[in-house]
C-alpha cells in the first residue's frame, strides 16, 4: 500500500486535507507530512485512525493505494 496515494484518494472522495487529518490524528502536521513522504512509517493505530477519518475499512483504504 502506498499511504500517500491512499490518503489522496480519500481526500478526493471525502474531502479534507492534510491539516485536518493531522488534527484528527492528534499529530503535528510535520509528522503527518513525514508519514506521507515515507520518511517515517506510521504505527498501525494511526492507519486505523486514518481509516476512521475516511470512514472505510483498512482493506478498502489499502486498495486505494495499490
């Protein structure tokens, strides 16, 4: 799964932006940016929270990044 691609699809389908996602995750925008660029890998708990943000299952979110 390509996290940035999955998140971009989520934004296109459901709206939002990286700053709102960071607020939802309780993370700094810089941290979320590092997740998106692949500089750091998010823990699975963050992936689950991103899926909650987009209101999709983990498997559906992963498909968006294929």
